[in-house]
């Protein structure tokens, strides 16, 4: 092992002349070797695993690995998120991906520590988004400091409850997936973080495939999944969708193939949830005459271990929060995309 490591260091030294690049690659190499030494798990028989899980299957106690979303209708479809899962939340711009993450973070962090890593917003701006959600005060009023006395009092009152939320924020401009992994491990070890939220995937980069974007995104997606699996944490990442959605006729509802820049995102994810606003595309009523104004549809388009379905959320006028409306629409069959994926994954 020592000889192999020294050989790799020599190769890095020859390839990277710049001192900063060399130090970065060296640290990344040592980090990866350390991870590989610690993720080997014991091989178990099917019988042993059956016996280990039997009690938990029949137990009426809540599953410690299951994370409720705070949206009852969504939980009826997916049961909740699980530790070890890699979740992708996708949409076109302005649909509310960041706002959904904020809503999820506030609910989940009451019981589990959440690490919120934003490549898209500075910490003070993100904090204002959280304040807007907790107070229902429009974000632009907070940003512009155009507040009434009543609104100032509401913001001051948040101080009493803010300690109830176990949320750790990071807005580091270093968008390297290697640096991100290292930061995540520190949070897992230091703060016992169980849920990692990333906003958003396409702003991350990798030195390994800097000249081939599709391979780069594929590598990043796989690394995010590995973080979830290796550390038994839930990783949620927002993702942009391609412009193919805009080119489509009809309702322009997103599909798995719309995930931007790499099919690996679709393949790696345990769950894919799309946000869709019919109103943005001129649809103000559904087929039954129900209003679609201020409605965001959550589309569970991939669920590796369960059902698919749609949930409607209502966004308030100032878009500070989401609230559920109506019952979930469940799809007990797999989508065509999921059937294709199962066929691709089949061992024979």
C-alpha cells in the first residue's frame, strides 16, 4: 500500500507543476485512500440479515432510518426519505427548488441535524430566506429593510425559536466536490449531521474531468451518492433541468431525461422529485376546473423503493413557504423511464 501511494504521489508531482494544484491533488489522494480503508463492510448471509431485520419489520416503533418531509401527502406516497438515500429535486429556474429545501430543512432539523451547503446564495442571503419562511414576511422587504414595526417585532421573536432548528450553513465559494466531501465528513463527525442539502448540483466541479462536462457531472453525482451510502446520511441535491422542457408541447411536465448534463443523475438517484408550475406555462385550471394559480406540483418521478405520484403545494403570495392542498395522486405502476432503468439494471 505504501509503495502504491508513493507511486501515485510521484505521478501527481509530474502532472501538476502549479504548487496549489499539486497540494490540492495530494490532499485529495490521501483523503480518498483514507476513505477506501474505512468503507469495507462485513459480508453477511441472507439468513443473518433476515434475522437482524425481523424485529424491526414487526415493530410498531417508528423507523429511525426514515425521515418525514413535513408534507403529509408527500409522505403518503414515499413514506419519507431514508438515511443512505441520494435524493434529486429538479426543476426549471424560478419554480422554487431552494424554497422547498428551506421548508424541508426547517421541518427535518427539529429532530435531525441538517447541513445546508449553498453554492448559489451567500449565508446572509440564505438566512434571510429562512427568516422570511419563519415569519411569512416577503424576502424583498427583509432585503431592502422596508419593514413595519410589527414585522420587525416578528423577526425579533424568531430569536426565541431559532435554537430549535439544528441547521448548519456553509456558503464556501470552493465548488470542488473533493472539498465538499471533506466538509461533509467534518460536519458528520462534529455535529452528527444526518441530512445534507446541496443547492445546486450544476454549480459543483471536479478537477478530474474539467474538460468534459458530462463526465464531470456524472462523477459528481456518483460522489454525492457515495457520501450518502458510506456515511448512512440522506443527501438531497437540487438540479437544473434542460431547456427541452420549454420546447415540449402540451403541459411541459418534466421527465427524467430532462435532468441536465448527465444521465448519471437519473441513474444514481434513489428518488427524483420534480417541481412544476402549470401557471408558468399558461395553464390556470386543470381538467376538472380547479384553479392552478399559485400551485406547484411535486412530481415523484423516480422512487427506487416505492410508488410514484403527484402532490400539489400552494405557494403564498410572497413565496415564503409551501402548503399542501388536496390529496396525493398516486401512481401504483412504474413509469416508462423507470421500467427502462430496471431493464438496464437487470443482471441478465
